C-alpha cells in the first residue's frame, strides 16, 4: 500500500521521508532516480518500520534547481519563498547572488535578500551596494545579525515553506539554529582565507512551528543556469522590463545587434552596464 510522505532530508541518492503521521523513514528510489528534492510530496512503499522506497512525487507547485554543463542539482520543491543569504565576510560573490536571484525569478518563486553580520558592514559603501539589488530587482532586503534579534526574519517566514541558500560561511546554519531555538545545524568557522567552511552537508527541512518550515541547504560556490532558454532570459531581469520590445529586432539578444534598446539605455546612463554584461555572460554561457 502506498503512503503519502514529505522528503525532509536529501543526500543526493538517498533520502529521509516523513509520513503524514510523523514517522521518519530512510528511503531509496527505484532505478537510482535522483529527480527528487527536499520538500517533495511523495508516494512511498514501506519496506519495514525503518525503511521505504520512493515511488514517485506528487505534482509540484515549483522546483528550484541549478544546472551546469554536466549535471543538474535540485535544491528544493514546493517552497513559498527563497532567502538568499549574504554577508560582508566571506567576501560576497555578486555573480553568484545575481544568478540565484535570476533562478528564483525563472522559477516564479519570491526571493528575499538577507545581509547577515550587519555589524561588519561598511555603512558608507556596502549598504549602497546591497540596496541597489533591492531597488533594481524589486526584492525585499533585510540587514540582520543571526546572533542577535531575528524576529523580522521569523515574521517573514511565518506560515510558509522557506528555502535558505548562499555561500558557505555566511551564517545559514547559525540563522537556522536561531530560528529553531536549538543547536541543530552544525556551525563552522570562517577559514583563514575568509572563503567560508562547508557546515551543512545535505539539504534538510525543519519545522519552525506548526505552520512554518525552512529548508537549509549546503553552501554553494557556483550556480549554473544552463536550464534557462535564450528567448526567455531577458524576461527574468525585472530591471530590464521597461526596455524590452523596443529593440529593432524582436529576437534581439542584446549582444551584437544594432539599435538594441538596452545597449542604448546603457550608453545614455539609464541602465547599469554591469547588468547588461551579466545578461550577455549568461547568454554566452548557455550557448556554449
């Protein structure tokens, strides 16, 4: 008999599922399938009191994943919002952050940018950089210290399934522990090179309260976007929308075509050059 469950831990080729009556089971898949994600609602077949086999997943409301030239990595399924965590230390990878935001827009999942370790910010320069993200991309931004008062984050997560993503060392595990009120996610120290240490080794779903959950994921150092389509790419840039449809060519890729409205906007100082270069970089990447 098939039983309904939710994937609450994802180890890549094996999983932990939680049945609707609260039973936790180790689970494998048929034919070594890996197209499951934390947050998936699944049908399972119990083998014994500790183990099960995942047969298939139920229809998803969404799925967030990254894809490079070799493989795809599912990050989560059925989430209500994604919290992209950054910090002054380790030094923020702005390319990675832009890619993560782009992926959430493509997946039609609301994103929130959290700048952790706000006591380390250079108030005269760093804040302007982060605020530009919020203004350009029309996403909420929060400045917090995961070791301090995080009620604003808890309130934003209330009643929803929330995914945390970000570089290693930005404080995802510390924030997870603060939200859960217990030291349940392992915490590591920043390395001497300030690159961050991997502390979360697999994706895991936690209950914040009876109506709110969060999914903590391993730190990411790259975010491939090979799954995005050429003709749709510019549509995932909220800050470009006022210029789209005004190019000479309807299928303009905003690279080498003449009379490109976005390139003209850059020349006139109406649109930032770095965002156009980012778009062109992704176009070139997915067309390799």
